[in-house]
């Protein structure tokens, strides 16, 4: 067997990674390169011959660096993107090094057992029933897909229809009730599952995006038949949580399956202080969350949990002659997610939980929520800034009032200018028909100084833009 040069490229990768990570606290958060510049640096003709691996890594890092967004920075507040804790990142490096195919137990026993352990720990952290089944998937999208696949199986099974065998042609129609401000991954998952977006009946929500129980009750009663109710723990804009106990009670009376989309908000259950916001969530039938959000592990780390393991396996499992069935009854991960060949996602989750512990995870969640309130209070002190939402978790919605009355235009401009300026980075959104800056505080490394620096940068941008608009108007 030829002995490869592992030391050269891995040493270069380590040095490049360490240089990047140590630069994050002081580097501009946004990308510094245009698409044209990146194509010029990274493109070129298809290589005809072999290249030195260490040189390839060095040149890749040099070309990519200007186009990187420092989303692991404590001043990155865009979308709902966490960073990666040191233990989780290190475990992810080992995951790639070990290169285990985690679909089956037989070729990857350590990966299978660590997923079993880590999945049990996640269920305990969130206060879910001990018998829940767990599937490690790519992210919140596939976690919703997996939970809804189990739901589709079970509600049709109750109607004497085997959807895995017969498909949906001729099947009883499945109704899906979801809040009017649900995340779009719910609709996308229903498309993937063949149910289609027309299966969804939007349930009215309150001013913060929470499902109204009386509206759900009205929606549940006109007809009967297979029904799935999709609740939300953490509105993507406001962070608001549906009244989950009421949702479950009404859905249970109608014999409906309850799925909770809790990509980031579900982690609030790990905090004794915040858990009351989610009262009743543990009664649901399935849950979806993202470990790369509040647990702060690297990407490719969604989690689907199901209170009905038989339905979970029926929806996801597969059998083939070439796949080993005699593994001593050990758990095959392919029975709980929609993939076969995949990376061993459990290792970074295991390391993150081991390094933080129950208390550390609760502190991380609570600290981010406290920092979000600090962010809102700092911005609200300015007369031209309005906070649009009740800051119950980690999300802050901001609107800027323009001297010329073009509030949408000014808000969108400040989002763009802030991203370009580089002190911090946050995204924009449209909420209730009006433009807003959407701030998310979910990074393990964010501290009070990061918040105060970000507030100062945003206000400075507002004052410059407002002065320019006043000058133009004058």
C-alpha cells in the first residue's frame, strides 16, 4: 500500500484554520470580494496533471479567504446561524478523518453507538420522553421532512392505507393545519412528500406570529380524516412560540398528529428559566430541530425526533439483499433518516454536549436571550428606531424611521450598508408587509461587548443615511 503524505496537507489545513479562527474577533464580518474576483481567484481551466496537496490547500485558502463571511463571529447576527464551539469543531475534524459511513451499524460501530448516546442526551436535555427515536439529518429542512414522513405514515395507517406500499394515488386526503407564519420548510417538506402545498390550511396567528387556539379549533372541526397539525417553537422572525399545550389538546381531541418545528426555539427547553415558554411541547408526536443553531456545532447537523419509533422506522427504513441484517439487533441509522451513505453526524453533537454539559447549554441559551434584549434596548433608545417584536427568545426585529417617510427604503438601505461596513452582519426580512432588520443572537462566543459594538455601528449607519436623505430633500 502506498503511504500518502498526510502531514503536508493536514499541517497546512491546521495552520490555515488556526489563522482564520484567531482572526475572526477582529476581521470584518462580511465578504470582502466580488463574485467576479472570486471566480478569477478560484476558477481557471480544468487541471490536467496532479498538484502538490499542500500547495493546493494553501492556494485554496488564499483564494477563498476574501469571500468568506465570518458567520462564526460573535458579531454575526444574520439569519439564525450559530458558530461552532471548539470541542464540536475538533470532533468534526475527526469525523472527516475517520470517514465512517454512518448509515449502518456494521461498517461504523462507534458512529452508531455515539449517535445512540448523543440522541438520548438530546432527548434528556429537551425533556422529551425516553422512548423517542432520533434521526440525525442535514438540517431543519430534512428534520421537518422526516417528522412529517412519520406523520404521513401514521395518519394514513389509521385510515387503513399503507402509503409506503401503495403511494398516495387513491389514498384518503391528508389535511395539514399550520400557522399562517410557519417556516417555509414545512411547505417544502410537504412537496417532497407528495402531499403538496395545497394540503395546508393556514391557521390565523396573533400579532407575534403565534397560532390562535380558537382558529385551530375552528379549522379542526369542519371535516374529519387524516390530519397533521404543525406547530412552531420559535417564529423565524419574532421568536414567538405557539401555545403548544392548547395546540396539542385540540389536535389530540381530533385524533391529529402534532409535529413541532423547533429549529432553534426547541433548545429553550434546555433552560429551566425558559422552558415554560414551551409548556406542552413534550406531548407532541414529532419534533424537528437544528444542532448547528443553539448547540453551536458545525453544519450538517439537524435532528428529527419521534414519539412513535414504529412510525419513524416505517417511514424511513429500507431493506436490500446486500445490506447486512444480522448485526445483533444493533441500531441502523438508515432506519431513522432519509439517507444511507452519510457522514457520522453524532460525533460533533456528542462532543458539544460533553464539553458544555446540561448547565452550560442552559447558560448558553439564556445568555443569548439576555443579549438579544440588550440589543433591543440599545437600539430602542434611538428616536428613529422601532423594535417590532416582543423579544422572548433570541430574535429582534428592527425598523428604521426615515425623515422623508420612506421607512422601508431606509431600513433596507441600513441592512445593506451595515453588511458592507463590516463591524457586524445581520439580514433583512419582510414582516407584516414592512421591511425590517432581522437580528439573531445565537452564537456561543457573542458577549456584551459584541452587542454594544454592533449597536453603535448600526446607529452610526442610521445617522449617516438619515443625514444624507435630509440633505437630498433639502
